[in-house]
C-alpha cells in the first residue's frame, strides 16, 4: 500500500506529479500481474487534499481552492470523484 506522495513546493509544476499519475496504473499492473501471474485490473483510490491543510485550516477558502485545483488536476488523468474529495481510477 502506498500511503502518501508529497511533492515539495520547490519541485512542483515541473511535471513530476503528472509523470507519477500517468505511469502509476501501468507500474502497479505490471508489478501485481508479475506477482500473481494473472492479468487483472487496477483500482486506485486517492484523497485529494492540499498538503498544507493544517497550515491553511481545513475550513479555509485557501484549502478549499487548493483541493479543488487538485481534483481538477487528477481528473485530467481519468480519476473520478466518488464523494467530496475522494477519487478513484479503474484500469
């Protein structure tokens, strides 16, 4: 289980998260298919939340705006909103 991926502020907007999101399903599928010797789909759940949540305050407008930006970013890679800021990708 992968619990958290955090891109430091100074490294953001350089394509790192895009590369991770684009390639993660294939990496996971290849890894698990190799272990299980069986082809099956991959389901990834994520919780879209601004890293600076504690600093911004969960109810602040800044936090809500940053979370909305994240949700829109994840949607570019095929993730769908399940509820509020819980998202899923099925491949």
